[in-house]
């Protein structure tokens, strides 16, 4: 698939998520509201990655993959795992001292996440995500060419960023639709995941 085709597909996904979320009713407690707000931020990051890639600001797009995943994980943890006290602390801008790995471990004790997908992503891609997000070697080396300093990212790498951010956006949509008790939309997400080979066999 070309970058242009992948971006069109990603934009179509964003439009579908936006139109599907519009008007949904979700519980209004702090736990649900904070989680939903983070899932909404995931969708904004997803759209920002599209815009950055369209504008050839590739390094900045790559730097958003880590916060996209991190924001999703924190949202799921708040919704499914955090104690009432931890939720209260979050509303006071006191971020949990639990490590990212600990958040994932808690999430993967929950039904639906117990297949270990998040821990696999952390094991295989977290170091790279951090390097891109924090101006590490992987970000720097992709701006060095034999003749000049300029962006030099491969199409395969850009496709991976598009596909990864779309997968996280789908997962965030799944959580919002689940909160709204919309089984039809939950099934629609699962169908899209199956179509993109994003669900375990």
C-alpha cells in the first residue's frame, strides 16, 4: 500500500470514529470521564500523525507514537484498574507512580487484554518509540544522508506509524463504545480489527 492510500484509509477511520462517537452517552463519574478524555486525546494524536505526514513533517509524526500508546494505556488503566484513590489523585494532576510496565501488567489481568498484546508491543517497540519521542539515535540517524541533514524515513517505517496509530485509535474507540454499551459499535470495531489483522486468532 502506498503512503497516500494508507493516509486516506487512516483519515476514513478517523471520520468513522468521530461520527460514531458523536452523541454517545457514557457514565459521568470521574473514572469514566477521565478515561474518555484520554481516549479522545488518542484520537487527536491519530489525526495529528496524519496531518504531519501529509505535510512531510515525518519526524514529528514519529514522535507522537509513544504518547498515543501511553495515553491509551493510562486511559484503560484508569477505567479498569485504578483504585478510587488513584482516580481521585489523577483528577488532582497526581500521576500514578506505577511504571508503564506495571500499568500494562494491571491491564493484562483484565478480560480482553489477557492475550498479552500490550506487553508484546512494549517489549518489541517501546525503546524505538522512546528514541523517536525524545530525540534519540533513531530520530537523529533518519535525518543524516551522505550529502546533507534532512528527513530520510523509509516508506515501510511511515506505513508502520500509520498502521500503529490506527490500531491504537481503534482500541480507544472500542473502550468508548464499551462504556456507552453500544454492542453494535463494539462489533464494528472488532470487524475493522479483523479486516486489518489486528485481532488475535
